[in-house]
């Protein structure tokens, strides 16, 4: 970004003259992109338009070129601000009628080793460490299991229990499974309301 | 945003799908859980890979959303990478107050999803806010709206998250 031919002083003293200007311009550009990205989030968090050219439709509402919208979505996918673009199924409707949140009271000294191991099982869809709420809630490991029946889900929870017992003897003090009895809401995030 | 037919039974059943997907729907659902094209005509591209016309892809997708086989279609934002926060939360809701509590909690835009579960803590939901401080604020507002204690279960460590379920 040049604003004319720099004098000799600017070339020899970049830290004093050139750099602050360049950095202010870069800051402004970054702020503009952050603002554009936020507007893209606000206009797509409810879903992509179901038209032949959905990105063009988003671009039109934002007043920017379609290519810019596609490029910013690509940047957000690459840096993890978007996990993915696509469909979220109602898991009941596609046959995963048993959704069990298995919860485990795992020795603090072993929780990360156990969590990594349980999270690596192919039937565990989410696996997190979370705080206990003593005395009523002693569980610090959450592992979500989806299956076609409650029996199948419980078998999988038993598999997790057997694995912990054999690889980390004594690490698990107690456990429970909370089955889902219905989706009450599933809209995804809504910011800017 | 609240359900119009908020009888106790409907509220308990929640957001149920109105039909089962057929084989073509399942192929489409699986394809739409992969890499969605960032091309000018992504539905035509998805259709080409599945042997479906662009118009059929769009019509089926609309119908799957209308019938709640899909709960949403679009970008899934990771708000933590944008300076915000997600937090799992739970409430022990007395049965007699179930329907009104569902309505009160779901009315908060920060409630991204909400499930009934079989436990004394029978309502489990996820809060998504633009700032980390927004989680505690929102939890307090929900406590004021419901008169019930909101227990927060922030993620201390993520071991694994799968974003796809094969149909």
C-alpha cells in the first residue's frame, strides 16, 4: 500500500515513519473484515438460502460481491470459526432414537488419559471434561452415545465401562446414563438478537 | 419462537420429525454432512454427485427442513473462535412446571438447543453467547425468568466432537 514515492528518510527510518501508517491501514482492514464476517454470521446463522445461488443471495443482502462472501466463508472454515457448512439431522428422524449422555466420576489424576481413550471410541460422538457439582453431581467426564435402540446404547456404555476398568483400574468411581426423552429446541446459535 | 401447540404432551415430545426420510433423502443427508461446495451453484454440484437435478436437491432439502428431519442447514459457527462462548447447562424442573419452563427457557435466543433427559436434572441445554461473560448473565436471566437454579457445566477440555451422523 504506497501513497506516493517515499522520501529517503521513510526508507531508512521505517520504524519511525512507514510502519505506523502501514499498521494503521492493516488494522483498519482487519476491523473491516471482522465487521463483514460478523454480518455474514448474522445473515447465515438461521440457515443458507435455499436457492440455486445461495452465496449470491447472501451477498445481495449484504451489498458485497458474491466472490467476497465465498472467500470469507472459506477463510472462516479454514481458521475454525465455521466447523462445517451443511445439514444438521434430527437424529431421531434418521434412526438414532437412543441418545444417551453417559457421565462418569473419574479420578482427577487420570481424567485426561481416560477422556482421550473414551473420545477415540468410534461410537462416542462427543466427549468432554466438565466440572463436578458436588454433592449431587460427582461426574466429570461426559461421553455422548447415539444408537438405534436403548439396549444398543446401554451395551456401548458397558463397553466404555469395561475399557476403563481394564485400562485404568479403579479410576471410575461411579457413572450414570441420561437418555434423551425429546428435543425441545435445536436452532443453533443466534447472536446479535 | 414458542411452540403454538404447547400442551404438556407436545412440549414433552419436543421437536419431532413429521416423516421418515426415503433412500434418496438419506443419500442427500449424508452428502450434506460432508464438504458443502463454496461454488456459485453448490446445490447443482451436490446434485451432480448424487445424480439429482439441482431443483430436486433444493426441493428435497426444503421438505426435509419443513418436516423437521433436518433441524437446520447452513454454516455451523464455532462461537469460541469468534470471542464468544458455549456452555452446557441443566435445570431440575418440577413436572408440574414443565411446559411453562420449556417456553421460558426456549424464548432465550442464547439457548441453541435444549433436550429433555431422564434424571432429576431433566432439562439440558446449550448456551451460546458473543462474550464469555454472557454465559453467566444469561444463566442469571434464565433463573429470574423461571425461578429455578441453572447449573453450568462449562467445557474444561474437549476430547472429541463428531459433527456427522450417517443417515
